[in-house]
C-alpha cells in the first residue's frame, strides 16, 4: 500500500468516525429532549395541582362576576368588589395542615 492510498483510507475512516459521532450526539440530544418533555408532562399531573379545566372554569366565573359588576348601576357595587377581594384572599391564603 502506497502513501497516497494510505492517506485516502485514513481520510475515509476519519470521515466515517465523524459521521457516526454526529449521529450519536444527535440521537442522545433527542433522547434528553424526550425525557425533559416527559418530566414536564409529569409535573403537570402532580397530585394536588388544580386541573386546567377547573382553573379555566374559576376564571370564567370571575370574569362573569366582574362583567356584571361593571355593567351594574346599583349602589352595592362596592360590596361586591369587597366580596371578590375577600374571595381572592381566601383562595390565595396558605392552608395550615395539622400533624
């Protein structure tokens, strides 16, 4: 085998190793991405976390109440606003668990 043939073989082998390396790294990144997507999906399904439809329903209810308050011309609007504030405080207040 002459020097030129040896160099050609070396370049071909180096190219094959490089292509295999690129394919392997791409595959590993794809696996990491799929694992991360699975983790994010599992976080959304944790027990105790509100269901998305429940959150949407609660927000729609609050919007309906706010629209009614905004279009109502009676004098009890301030009382209704205070009731909403009390409701919001009750929803965001941390609950104490007894041991």
